[in-house]
C-alpha cells in the first residue's frame, strides 16, 4: 500500500469529449456545475424531475407560492422556459425526463431509484457520453433518488468516467457532504476529489442561475443564494471509482 501515487486525482482530456450532467431539478446543474458546462460547450444536461403533475395542489405548494405562482398556473411550463434560457447561456443541450417533482406526489406515487435508473440509463446510452456527472444527492428526496439512480445506472456503464458534483446550498449543511462521502466509502464506489479543468466565469454562471426567476425567492430564503453566489466558491468534482488495489479493507474501519 502506498500513499504517494502522483496520478491520483488526475484526469484525461479525452474523458471530457462528451459530457452529460444529471440534474434533479431544472436549476441544480447550473448551480452545481455551471462553470463545468461553460468550459465544455455542447454538454448535455439531463433533468430528471422535469414533467408536470396531472394536477397541481390547491393552494400552491409553499415553494411555488414563494415563487409567485397562483392556483391554476402551469409551474413546470414556466420553469421549462427558464431552463431553456439558462441552458442557452451555458451553451448546453438539455433533455427533460418524465418524472414529477416529489412535492406534487403522495409517497406511494413517488418513483424509486430503480425506476428512475431504468429510464436514466436509456437516456444516457443514447448520448454516448465519455463522462457523466451526478449530484451527491444531499438534503432533498429528489436529489437523493437521483444520486442512487445514477449509481445503479453506473453499474451497467463502467466504460464511462463517472463523477459527482456538490449540490449547491445543501453541501454547506454541516456533516451532510461528509455523510455521503463516508457512505460511498463503505458501500463503493469511492469518491475522490478530481482535478477537472474548468475556467471560472462567475458572472455568466450567475446570469444563468438568475434565469430561474421563479426559484430565486425560495432559494434566497432557504440557502441565502445571493450571498453564496457572491462568494465564488469553486466547483469541486469527485471521481467515482473502485478502491485502489489493496485498499478495499479500509471500508471496514469506519
């Protein structure tokens, strides 16, 4: 066992020829991987929870009400318009999947990670990606399901480079990111910070995030969005891979 392998954390340029970023909701990829998308134009964002429910709750959910929606408004239709504007600014293509945000569903109606994974794998395979970025899945049930679904899909797509990006806002909740990394350490694949080359364009990233106008008020309330964006916290990406040979037993020590 060695602790001085110089290649750990390094990446290959060819890994980023065709990038897919999995986004739980419309705004998550822009917030967590906006500079990545700006650095690799033509990448594709796959948004999982991108379809409208058969009916919206009356009165609107607290999140939607804070965004200015009223009973009878087609929330998802407007958010798709917002997403299109953001993707245009980021130079990214997009795919909207058929799943409905869990805030609109009873627990018995919600899709499982396995159900999401089956559709997600089909979408990803059609893109022929060389690298896939999924969220760590922090602080929100849709994020959690998306993360687990990505791990399931990964098992059938091991020829692709897989990475995690940090869920904006949620990653600052004490212990939450550490919990996810330790869970991956126990159950595999391991998550290791990767030196993914990006060029930071914080102003354009901010402009893209502000396209999600209906999301800004609740994001300000729950995550102090303006303050966090103004801090220009670098995007960090983590490679998902099996443990180095001889290190497998470390999982049993935690």
